[in-house]
């Protein structure tokens, strides 16, 4: 990784960490969406802060205001199958007519595909190989794909030890420098103790399990909670998070993984990224970021000093969005910045100037038209019968860390979205690909997180979208009577009228390796007229 200047450290390491209260989960009757919406309105009336401004003024308050501007849309080629509604929307009409089963593309072409039984939330890749994440008890495990011929990707192996078989959720990650693949068994969203580490440097199409006992076999678990994970920049530490708890796993010897630090890291602890030296960790929490000093773990300090992992600033929060997913550390002309990605609540992607960690400042936000508060009625109406997740970002990647040119995101029901990010103050969309809807393929897609998560949650539709709808009503952006289902009712399962694209698209020149829940692994080619950007 190219050297990146380190931001100043402004807060002592010996501060104390504060953890949020426990969460409670509600079971809502899905038969009446009006009850959903007005319940959320009532809650927001009791708990909301300052209403959002009509426009984005110079004094925009991230803690209370809603971002109200979408990025400029892409200019598509003649013959592309373009979206028929708002930017990012799969309209009710397209879902009902079957148009969404043809998919949408703009400046992107499908080169090859291995759909198989679908994919779980976050997959990964290394060189010409891809690793397709697993859902719990699908009978498959993690599938290994050789994409050396992009037009004809082929299955070469299935990884089915305990960690891979138990549902990897957002834990399946690769460290390029060390040639390691890691994943944890996250069960039904939270797992305990299973981890698998594979050598993929020798033959990426046939990974070799390195921890054949510790952490991999029943009865040989290690003490950690898991849901999501990431490698430190040097690849010697695998960080696992379990909604509230974080654990640092020493993988310097991959045959003997062991926990060297474990403690609460913030309510809703999710994905993370690091400064290149590994000494600062950006931990996504429920609706904000904990910036943590991870130097004690990075340096393998004595066990008594491991609790030097402390928040440098624990009050970076916002009111726009619902759940924070992960961050990407980059720099522009030597100045550290952080892309931060929401997974629900129409919060989009934020870009922070991270040169001063004691005062990280918002520089820009990325939203699609369908994410704006004035369009939450359309978002709710069109996406409502397609499961828990709506038109939100989930996982993104950049083409390079130093002066990035492009950001590519899995944007759930909006598909794959690609943005020109060369100018942090003028980010715009340059391409998108939303794969064909897999209507009627429920029985075939046994590994699809779209199907499995819908079954797991009792098919509660769009609960994550209720909060931005409620706020839009509260702020007068839409009328409550507009947030209806337009004659469609919840019938006990997702209708599959749009895919869930959750995984980060990963750049291979002008190719993208992507996975979506129903369409599985796909190789996309960006039109050379738009990438690399001219």
C-alpha cells in the first residue's frame, strides 16, 4: 500500500470508553403498513431533534439535518437498458410488468456470470479468483470461482468447514499482501468462535486451510463474537465484530489464531478500516463512527496494556440514516479522507476530511434520487414487497487508495452504482448495473441472502425503510397517505422483483467482480469512454 500521511492524534489514549444501551427488537404485524408508518412518526415526534432544512445551507448540521441533493446521474449510451423511474428506482410498474426481470445497465456490460444458488451478503476476491459468501445451513459453504476467463467463470472448490458452512455474513475478507482468505461462522447474524484461514497465494482457485484445529473444529472455538471482520493493513491481525463487541485475532501464524484483545467497541459495531500503519481504527457503530487507537494491538503490547484501545473521539454521529456499515480510508493529494457507507435509512455515503481526528468534518455526501426525503413515498411503495432492505448503499470499494478515481458500491435494490470521485466536491455517477430480477427462482437460490434473510426475519418487509419514511412525513416532505403499497399486500415472502446487490464491487482494471444475492457472481466491464475517467 502506498504510504499515506498520518492524521494528528489529538486525544490521549487513556480516556474511558462509553458503550450504548442494549437494543430491543420489535415484531411488527406486516399486514398494515399504515400502522408501521404512523408508529414511526409517533416515535420520531417524541425523540427527533431539529427538523431538516428545506435545502442544504452552508451551515448544514450533520447531527440533525437530512442531505437533500442527489449526485448528477450518468449519461448512458444509446441502446442501454436504462432505468424508467428515478435514479436508482425499480418502479412499481416495472416490477408488475416484468420489465425488471430484464435488468438495467448504463455504461456497463455483463461479461460473464456464475449464478449458481446465489450469494450471501459480502463476498471477496483475490487476483483472478472470487469467493462467494455462504448463508447458514445452505448445504454449500463458500464457493470458489476461477474467473481467469471472465466470460466463463467456473466453480473450482467448495469450502465447507465449520466457519464457512455456518454463514459468513460480512466476515469473508482477503488480505492481498499475505495471500490469506479469512471468514467466520456468523450463524444467524451473530456467531461465536469459528474462524477459517486459507492460503490462497499458491493456488487461489484451490484454497488450503491453515488452521486445521484451533477455531475451525467443533470444540476448538476461540473466544470472540462475529458478524463482520477485516484484516489490519499488515495482515497480522483479523478484527472481528459482533454488533457490540470487537475482538483482535492474532493471525501472524495462520495455523494458530488466538484472541489478543476483546472488549465492547460501540453499539451496533460493524465494519471498519484503518490508517495504513494500523494504529488508528475507524469503527462503524449504529449511526456514527468511533475512532479508536489500535496501536497497542498493532504493536502487540503486553496484555496489561491492551486496553489502550480507546476512543479518540466518540461523538461523531448523525441523524440522516439508520445503520452504519463500513469505512474506506483514502487520501486526496496527501490529505486523509474517509468514505463512510450506510446500510439503511437512506443515508447514502459520506465523505469526511480526516486530517484532524479530533474534528473530522463532512465534505460531501452521495445519494441517489430515490434516497431523497421527497421521494421516500416512492421508495417505500415500489420496494415494499421485496424484503427487509430497500434502496440503500451497503458495501463499496475504490479503484485505488491514493487519489481515487472511482467508487463502486453495491446499492441493494438499486444494483451496482459507480461514481467519479476524482473531485471530492463534485462527485457524480458514471455508470450502473442492476441485474435481472429472479422472479419465481426461490427454490433454486438456496444460498441467496435475499431469500434466506427474508425467511429468517419472517419476511418483515422494509422495516429499515420505515424510519426515513417517518421522518419525511414529520418534516413535511411527503404525506402519510402517499406511503401506501398501491394495491399490493404482503403475502408471506419477498416477490424477488429486484435483486439485492450487497457486496463490494472489486476493480480489475475496467472489469468489476461483483456478487448479488440472486444473480451470484458476475464480471462486468465498464465502458472505456467512462473508465478510466478522462
